[in-house]
C-alpha cells in the first residue's frame, strides 16, 4: 500500500467551556455572605498549522479525530476554572481545507500558516457575575458552552518549482531519478508511477569555456506525477487526480517521447498534453514551459520527426542535453520567482471578524426560528426552570432585540418560537412562555 496520501478527512472537536459556579461566602462572622461563584474556563481551540515536518496526509487516515482540552468548572471563593489546552494539528505545507460541501475554507500555502478550524466553547459565568442592586443573592450561574465540531476534507497540493507532464512511460521517472536523489519506481510498462514524487535538483550550469561546472545555486524542486492520457481532465487514467500537484508549479516541463517505438507520434502527444492542461486549468498554458523530447538515444525516422514546437531533446540514459535543459529550467524558475515576488507586493489585507448578528426565519411548520450566537447562548447556557434565571434570560433577550425582531417578522400570540434546542410560546407583551415540551 502506498505511503503517500494526498486526500484525507479530519474531525476537529474543540473543547467544551467550563460551567460557572453557584457559591456564597460562608465565614465565621458572615454567615450569609454575598455570591462568590467563579467563572469556568474557556474550551481549547483546534488549529491547523502548515509544517515542513509532514509531507503526506497519511497520519489522518487512521487517526482522523482531533480534540482540544475542555475548560474546567469554576469554584467557590471566586475561583476561575482553568482554560482548556489548545490543540495544534500539523498538516503538510500546501494543504487545502474544504468543508463538507466542497467549498475551500483555507489554503495553508506557506510554512507556519495556521487556521482556526474549531473554536472552543465559551466559559460559563459564576453567580458572582450576576450580582446587582436589585438581585443581591443570585442563585444561578451559566452552564458551559460546547466546543465547535466539524468534519473537513483535506487535499494536498505539492509545492514544486517545475512540474513534469508527459504520457505514461515517456521517461518522466527516469529523468527525475537522473537529475535528483528521488527514486521513483521505473519499469517498462505504462502507469508505473502511481503517486507523485518530489526531487531536489542541484543543477550544473555551463561555464563560459563550454565545460560543465557546479555553481552555488539553490537548485529547484521538480515533481513527477503519473502519466496523462487523453481525457485526463475528465477523470480518465491515473494522472487526472494528481494534476493538482502541478497547480503550484511555476514552470512546466512537457516531456514528449521521440523514440522509434513511441505511440502516438510526438506531435499528437504534445497536442494532447496541452489540451488536457487547458481543460483542467487554462491558466497553466500561460506559465513558462519547456517542451523537451525524451529518449533521444532511441530516436529515428520512425517516430515521426521533431515537432517544431519542441525546444530541445535529451536522453536520460546517455545524459545528452541534460545539463543544458537544467540550466534553461533554472533560468525560467528564477525569472518566475522574481515576477511572483513583484506581483505579490501590495497592501496587507486584514480580515475583520464577522459581527455576531441575529436573524429570524420560518420553519416549514410555521414556527419562528431565532438564530445568532448571543441569542442562542443566552438560552442554552442557563437553567430556565429556575425563576430567577428565567427572568434574567427574558431581560437579556429583550436587550438583544428579540421581541422587536419577532414583531417585525409577524409573530402573533400562540406562535411557536425556537431558539437553539428550546421552544417557546410567543405572547404580544414580549414574554416567551416555555411550553411543557421544551427540548427539541
């Protein structure tokens, strides 16, 4: 079974918040002291962090569930519960995060990039926080808020300076193994490569005198993906699902088999490859590319001749043309990086948090549904069976504008109002009566 995994699912579960405490001071000379219940602790967040220490999503195949720590409950004497420990989940650089609908929610394209995947539950407040001049002995506190919980789809797009594109058995793996330390599987049959391979090229550049010498250049990363055939962009063959691994490549190396035994002809191969790239992502054809004929040591008249669109020919076996090709690739990569840095310069974009609003909608059965985190929180974190608590929640909802919003939406006496997992009966005086069947 292959050790490289570029698609996986992950379940992120943030920590629950800690509940507030109900407590009153009881001291030797103060038998009926005031409230001193402390707040709970916040639940831990779950972050996805891009790191170089991982190169595959294989770890999430067997262990998809990731959970942060829960917050501790508050205590007497105004003791605040400890916050839950945040969880940092390392993913490979280049990981794209999608929600269950397939929409991209995050692209961790650079080392150190991080994204908040699940937010920890807020802490419940202790009864000391509800002390007012009119409420001298509050006997209630807020319950804990549960942490967020989501499933995400992870897709890995490899980072490579040069992406090698070619038909099956066109010599891509042999070339990569020749110019780098990568050791992809090589065999004389189609679709030998079943997973992408990355190799670091320490290239040799021609000196002015014509000799080959090694310069102190950083080299570049080259990616070998499974072969592409006609219809790959629509899902045929093996290469279609790996085309995303060259989406980030700054330069394309289009490899065409020019040997006597090649089928189809070099011109047909080139037309097909360019057509599939255009169908998958038309912007790929705008990138710098080098069209190279491979297996030149086996070339003859039977291959159909050189296509004029080819820039050069090489042989990975004899080494003919390899140094010149590497130098030309490095020149293209260097120019592309300079252009990329120039185009990326601009003002820093600051993403402001979305305000926590409130919305009133109608269910299919005619009930009014009030949504919004502050509204749902006011209801779900309190024990409405307690009279003092229910009066506090009613004043809180009124302050948030729930009654006005329901009136604007056309609510009438006797209508059912749903907030979170609770149901209420609306009355025109602004009160929300709790029916016997409260939880849905």
